[in-house]
């Protein structure tokens, strides 16, 4: 179940980024963790028997690595997929996904709203919270067919993600 594992997102992803509510007048959130710290935490949580953490260079630019691994929750051993983008040694984006039903989505909505405050409804099936004047974003996304829902929670640092543009040439 994803709800009890929400703490793992904060542990693995950007542990200090959302530790406290950040108002527009607050100082900027802490910088994203370096790749080495992220990789160490992800490896420690890799599900036994799963493929190890794999990071590949992006097809568009060598400065961007795309990483992924199946990790386990140490409290109940449930598994979910963790992926990240690493640019210039810093974690720019991290996401984890799971599946469940409508009750799980409803519980996550309640938990995230209680922890982070009122969300911005970006579109149907997507909520978003922005921090540090939009420098960091947490997005909760759910899609479904019938009784099943695919659920993703993603956190990215816009300051780092904007750096990708320096390496990717615009299409002519």
C-alpha cells in the first residue's frame, strides 16, 4: 500500500525539501541531494532479487542520467518503482509509482493535503504543490481504468531541470 510508504519518498527523494511548509516569503528550499547520496539510499532500499539501480545516459544529452530501480518498503516489504533524473551530479527529478484502487487514491489525497496544504488542481487526475516560488514542485498524479489506478508522486527541482536546456539544442 502506498500511503504508509509516503515517508520513503521523503527519505529517498529529497529528504529536507518538504520537511516544513515553505511560504513565498520563506528562504529557498535546500538544494537537491547529490547523486551519490541518492544512489546510496536507493541501493539500501532495493528489493532483494531485483535488478540493481541502473542509470543510463540520456539519448539527448550526455549530462543527463536517467536512473531506475524497484525498491521495497522496510516496514512492510511492499515494492514500488523509483526513477530519477540526475543532471551534473544533482538529482533534478525523482518519482515513484504504484497501483491501487480508488480508496487508495482518496487516502493519498487526504494525507498529502494534511501534510502539504491545499493543492493546485493542474488538470483532471493531477494535483501539484509548488515551493520556493516554484523552484520545487511535488506532483500527485493518478490515472485509471475500471477499478485500478496507477499512482505516481514526483518531486523536481526546477533550478536543476532548467539546466538541461544548456545541453539540448533546439530543433531547427
